[in-house]
């Protein structure tokens, strides 16, 4: 389970390593362009029910921590789906890879 540390909070957002690797690509691209956006997720099992949203901005410190030492293979369709949602008014809503929007091909990871 990977962790996303944002701002000065000591409590990270826990995200599965493979999802975090894909999310990192999208976040880094957006922030490199000086673009702000939101990221939303449902609280995982074992945590209080609900969902959270954070505003990602280039001036706020951000750190990605992965359990696995080697990066996983990235799936371009998942990155594109996240990038498309990042450009919407709702921002990125983190969903499992198998829950990609309709019309996104389910090719094997590359």
C-alpha cells in the first residue's frame, strides 16, 4: 500500500501502489504545467465511511511513497482516464483500474 503525503499533514492518503504509480504520472504532469485540480477518493475499509477531496496546487508540498521498490508497468488507458477527469470540473476521482469508464479499452498492462 503506497502513501500520498500532501501539505503539512502527518496522515497520508493510502493508495494501492499500482494506482499511485498511475496517479503520480498525472499529478506530476498537471503540476509541472502549473495547473491546479482536485483529487477525490472513497475511504478504504477499516476507516470511517465517506469520501475525501483535496485541492492539488503546485506550491503545496507533495510526496509519494511506494511499498514496492520497482515501479509497476503503466497502463496508458488508466493514465488517460485520470488525465481526462483531472481536466473536468470534478477533478480526478480515484477508481480501481477495473472500473474505468465505458469505452476505455481493457488492454493488458504494458
